[in-house]
C-alpha cells in the first residue's frame, strides 16, 4: 500500500480514488468514497449590478432608508431561491445559519 500522505492512497477497503487535480474539469465518484463528489460546471462571471448593505434583525431587515419585516420580504426570498419563497422562510434559513444578536448582523444583498 502507498503511504497515507499520497493523494492516490487506497482507503481501508482497498478502493482507489481519483485525484481531482489530475482532471481539473471533473472529479469522479468512486464506490465507497463518499467524500469525493462531481465538480459542477462553472458559470461565466457576471458583473455585480448592486451591493446593498443591510442589517439583519430578529424582526426583519433594515436597508438604507427603509425597514421591512419578514412578512414583507417574499420577493427577496424568491430571488434567493428559498423554498417556500416567503419572508418567514427566509428568516428561518438565516436564523438557522447564525444566531441573530440584539445588535443585529451586518450583511449585504448582492444583485447581478
């Protein structure tokens, strides 16, 4: 068996795995190797149209010159791919990722 530090080392079942650096466009999933997943095709870069600074609060989002409660953020949830596309679901996603402190969380909305 090759040394464990070798990128092409065998796992304990004897299955060899593919080093994605050998083929930068694609990684192969080998049986018994749950840690290696296919690489997604990259999309072309798109210029940012807007960077909007926001503060996330427990009861909604504050943007420059306005505050919206979670119930009024359905469009942002839809654009962000949240399912179901509601402001309440967006709140669950964001608060599930980070605890929202009383001082709020500084963030940005990126549009392209």
